């Protein structure tokens, strides 16, 4: 199960010119699927049990990833497919997280996952539009080189939409997660919106039923093939219900609990309590038996088409993947993504005030007490009328502020992005220029309502990190699988009333109501989540020397993006107050990514001065 090669695919239009382009990928160690015409359709490297493929006359369908379908079901749907809208209707009916690719009557339709966990990219090769799930696969065949200008963006935390989805290679275009791509012979490739976030108006009872159905189906999709399935049992309110749902399926369950260095950490007690109600085996991994946070931070693993976001925990995640693979687990169900989809940040109070002012005032008092806001500061933030474009311009002006963003910004479009204190003035210039240069149509929020925009932005950030982690763990052992980022789960959460998701008086009430029929009531009474800061502090202290060694011959410093002395001081001395560890994660990820491209003799385009 371990030692998998990196997987990828490309999708070609049904033309003679595309057949010629297919030759650039050769024939060695790659698989191929064909259009009904016999021309090459999908090329790449993927596991033998992927994808699910059917042919029905002038139609062929391929589903890569996790989906509750089989060849017989797909064949019945293939008989009814005439155009791209029929393909997208099929995608809406399937549970799971997947790429859906179709060739029907000469036209190719492709879509990924709404979260961005399964992405699509587009580029032209010898005048032929080609799709791929990986930007670097396209860049390698077009002769494109990654730009330092775009890499500078990845030092920003949090990187705002739409720059967070920008590929690192100019000439390679990201297909937005909520768009489908169509390749028609004789025409340019086109993309169009196939999904809009639902209006958050669904009543609590109805919303809970919808989420419960979506979650049960999401987990069932992962256990339907039987075998041994691992599931994280951290004790948290996201992972625990998934364990109970997995226990209802045909697969054998192995729950996994990773301990904390904090002896007073609440997760352990909650996990033990849940384990008493669950069947199957349990694997408890004390933290001293696993790599600490920041372990092997001076060693870069294989790099993908973007910097690996979770550098801090990579060694630990890969170690657990190997342990699970040795026990025969085929996947590891995780509660990641739950925080993002199940809650709404306080900006929902903007729309709630107009519809239910008394309820909005009560919930504002709760948020003020929890986050220690003064009433004037909260009211000022709520009254901020700036559109998203203006907010981005303001963010460009404040990238290098040393004080952390105020939490009252959660009442607007989100926390202002910041560059870390070790970023150079050159890096700030590059990021600022790209923020200000965004054309009007691209500088639109992901949803009209501030709270829905924030949820979708956080979901895409989480999916980006999980996409890399799924790939990394699959290569060494048992891969992660994240039901909370499935399309149907995301849609069910976004449709729920914002006041239910965002209430400061109950912890994740939408989830607790949704899984009440499946989980013992005592396990749904938790009111918070564990903090792993002590593990991060100790890991940073233990690996300071390794971190500092990265600054001795820093690729980012050579590119003019970081000050190596300032970064070394942050690693060896007092970590800069107000700077999150996520900023260090991002910098380390960019350092490893850039080094990998340099060592692989992949040239990097440095933007000219003043760009």
C-alpha cells in the first residue's frame, strides 16, 4: 500500500491535433483512456482501481476519486447524457469527492470538487487546450516556469481570494472549483459556473436532517468497499460522529487517537469516552512515539504544484500513514474541514440585523463577551460599508503592519492578510502590486453575504492543505479522506440559517442535531476543542537548529523574498509576538518548494524590479 507514485491525469479534446499532443507524454508508465472515436481522451498515472469508467455508444464517463457509484449505475446515466448540463446533473447526484470527466458526442465536460480538494487546471499545448488535475504537469509540457512574483503571494497569511487559487506558473489557468470546463472541437476551451452557494435560509430542523443525510452518505461512500478503514478519534466534535457513522458500514473500523504533550488536554478523555461505545479496534499513539511538530523540517519531501502547507506536522502525518498501512487500513477518515463548514463567523450578524434585530443584538452580546470586543468597535466594524474590491485595496496598504489583525475584522470580509516580519520590502511590493492589479470581475467575493464568503474562503484554504496531505500520505501509506469537504456536505451546511451556525451560545449545534440519532448524547455535550499549542511550542524549541539551518543558504533569500537574518532570529530567539505559526509554516513550505525546483534544474522566473 505504501510507496505510491504521484498520481496525475490530463484530459484531451476529441481532435486529431490532440492526438498529436498526447505524444508529449510518451507511453511508458502511464495509463490511457480513449474517446468513443478512438482518439486519446485521458492520459496519466493512477491506481489500478481508479477511475470508474463506462462507455455507452458516443458517450464515455470517468469518475476519479471517492463516489457512491459503480459501472452499472454510471452506464444507466450515460445512456441519458446529451450535453454538459446532463453531465453536471450526474455530478450533483453523486456523493463523495471526485473528478467527473465525460466525453459525449465529441464534447468533453469536466468538473472537480466544490471545495477545491479536487482541482482542474487548463493550458494550451501546441494550440490544443488541455486539462489536468495538476498545474505542474501542464507547466512541464508547455515549458512554463514558476514565477517568484506568484511565490511571494504564498508568504501571505491568510492569502485572500482570488489570489489564493492562482497557479505558480503563468500560462496555466486554474478552473475555479465551482466552474466546469468544456472542450469542444474547433472552439476555444470555456469554463462556466455550475454551482452557486445556496441562500442560508433553511430552518434548523430541516437543515439538521439535510446535513445528517449528507454526512451518512459521505461516510458510507468511504466504507462501502469493506476492508479495514481507519478513522481519527481525537475526541473532538468533528471526528467523533464520523467514527460512529463509519461503524455502521460494512468496513472493519480502526479508530486512531494521537495524543498531546499537554497532560491536561481534554481530547484524550473525550476520545476514551467515545471509544467505550464503538466497535472495532483502537490504536492510541502517544506523542512521544511519533515525530514532534517541526520534525525533519530541514528535509523536503516530494513537492507538488504548490508549497506544502502543513510543514509543521508533515513528519507526524507520514509516520501515522505508514503505521496504518502496516495494519492494512486502506484510508483514514478525518474530521478536517468540520470547523470550516459547520460554523459561521460573526459577520453573519450583518444580514441577521436586518431580518431579526433583537436576535442579532443578543448574539452580538455573546460574541462580544467571548472575543472581548467593545461595543463601539463592534458596531463600527458591522457598519463598515466597503465592497470587497475596496477591502482588497486596503489590505494591500496594510500587508506589513506588525500588529496582528483585530478580531473585529471577523465582522467584515475577514482578517486582513499579513506578510511575516522576515518578508522583504521586495516581497511586499510584489504582493501589493498583484492585489491592486486584480481586474474588477476577479475582485468579487465568493458569495454576496460576508459570512458565506468567509466560509467558502476557509473551505478552499483547508482543501488546498488537505489536497497536499492526501497526496503525501498516499505516497507513503494510508491516505487521508475528509467527508466534511464533500460537495453535498458543504451545500447542506451553507444552506442552514446563519444564526444557527454562528451562535455564540452553543458549540456546532447544526452538527449535534444532525448526528443525534447516531451518537450517544453524552458525547455531543462538548463545548470546545483542544489546543495543540504546547506541542507546537515544544516542537519549535526542539528543532530550532534545523529551522535555522534552512536560513543559511535560503532559496527565498536568494530570490529576494525573505531576510535570512530576521528569519533566523525568529527561529532561534523569541518568536515574533502576534505572528502565527501559520506564517512560519507558509515560509518553510515556500522554501522547500523553491529549493526543489532549483535542485531539479527547473528555472524560476524572477519578476523585474518594480513589477
